[in-house]
C-alpha cells in the first residue's frame, strides 16, 4: 500500500507554545457563521464554547438523532436568540449559503468523510479528536486539508493547560535533569451499561449513525456516549482518552512519532461489558525517551489514587508528575521532598475553541494550536499501539514513508474496509 509522505516532526518552539494562549481581541464587526455536525454531548460542548466567545453565530445543526437535533437547536436558540436551521445529513449543512466554518462532534468513524467533504467546500473547521478511526483515513484527511488550504483545529484542548505548559518549561530548563522514562496512565472504573440487544430509540437512525463502520446490533452500551469502549466505534480507552496524554507528551518533549510499539493486555474483568481491553500496557519507542502507557478499568487503579490520571516524567535529577491542573515535583536522594504547583486551567476547552475562532477571524493559520498534520501523529501513535495489541506483535513504523515495516498482518490494519455504499478515502 503506497503512502504519501507529508508529515514531519512538529515544531515545538516557544512561538508554538505561545499560540496556545487565548489573547482577547476586539469584538468583530460581525459574528462568524458556523454549523455543527453531531449535536450530542461534546458537539454541544464545543458549540457552547464558541457562543460564549461572542465571536460566532450558529446557523445550522445536523444530527441523525431527532431528539439531539431538536434539543440542541432549542439550547442554541436560548443562547444566541435565533434558532439554527436543522438537518439530518451533513451534506445538506455544508451546502448552506453563508456558512463559514464547521464544528465536527460526531463519532470517530464519521470524521474522515465529513472532514474531507468540508475541506472540499473550502470551509474552516474545528474537528474533535481522534482525527480519524484508522491510519489511512488520517493520511487522506491531512492531504485534503493541505489541498484545501483551510484553517483547521483538532480538539486536543489539553494543549491549553497551564500545568502542561509549565511542565514543558521545567523540563526544558533542566529542573529534573535528563528525562529517560515517561509513564502515562488513566485508571478508572467505567459505569456498567445495558448490553442487551434491543431496538434503537425511535429518534435514532441507527443505520446512519453507524455509517461506514460495521452495523452492530444496537444496545445502549455501544450507543450515545458509551461507544468509546466498543472496538468498532471508539477503539478503546487508549484511543479515546489516553490519546490526550500521548499528544501532550509529544508536545512537551518535541517528539514526532514512535519508531516501535509493543502492546499487551486483555479483557480480564469486563468480559461481557466491553470489547476493548480493560487492562493495557503499551511500550512506545520515541526518539528522546521511551513512553509507557498503562490503564486498568477495574480495581483501585494506582496504589496512590491521586496519581490515577496523569503523566510521570522520570529524570536523573528528579521526577515530575503532571495532570490538567497541577504539577508535582519530587527530588532525588534519601530525603525526598515534594513540591506542589497548583495551576488550574478551568477554561481549557473554551480557550481551544477561541484559539480556532481567532485564527479564522484573522485568517492566520499560524495561530492554530493543533493543526491536522500534528494531530495525525498523536492519533496514529495510539492507533498503531492498538494494532500491536490486536496482532500480538511488535510494530515498527517508518514515519518518513508512513508505513509499517515488515509486518503484513499489522499493515492490513492500517485501513478498515467501509461497508455498503461508503467508500474509504
């Protein structure tokens, strides 16, 4: 399978980090006219952030669930005073006259088709993470973005965290010495869901929701908000939530993609509840320091529950733990001292959306915190870690050629076949 070369190591200089801060600007003469594809929970989180900024007006909303569609349109009407037009199909929304930008908040298996169609329309776009469901989709999406030249932000909002910015500064300045090992983890216990096969809710067009992905028998455990731990839709905890930590590690350390992956785990406790591993260990060989991802979706998680969600940076002069709102530094030696740096960033999501809107208003791509080519590297990293898990093999990655080296079984998982009328990009 031929791969086009288009991705280089992301620049991590001070200018790029400065772009993560939202700098208020004067109220524009007119508000940007935006549309929302996918009006469920997180699509509305993004859209509400856009409306709170005062820089946008929602003129259209699209969803294949009529309850989501009407509820979101009602809520938007309350927030902005006018009711947006509603559509079932995203093609109708992106054809709207006067539309300037699109927010994509759908399930990952829909991202590629909606993203590429939006690029072809020349519309600017905010798209939720992960960038794509499979690696080949991601390559096609970056190609479409490069060809269109539009302004696109991918929803890795933790790039706005003051704690992670401080972590980058401390490591760069040698506070913990040379970093030789990084461990990231998010242990948590998911709430049990109804796994009984049953008809979908009357408001939900399950055929359209599944789209290009396999159409599984409906049950609440794989539908709205619960699809993340279903292999065919969310591809598991590392791809859904852990991807944030992998992305921020890349940003802090100035990394591209790992050259090698070795992942083990299984479904040991939640066998009849989810279809992705409840226990996972993924070794990723980055250029500067190896990264270990681990999660357990059962039991107590970390021995010290304070550290269930975050990243450990192990240096030869100390250890640093970072999470969304704080940094903890541990000294070396017999008398270990702990220093806590509280750095809350309550508006990470709002700032990430505002960063996008500011870039669109100024027509300045350089202001974007997370463009698609950078988001591809974080997304493909977790996807390749899961390819290693599914094949039970070590996966070696050539970032220059965007291909797996000498492993046909793993290479076959770079692209998932679409079903029915849908064609893989």
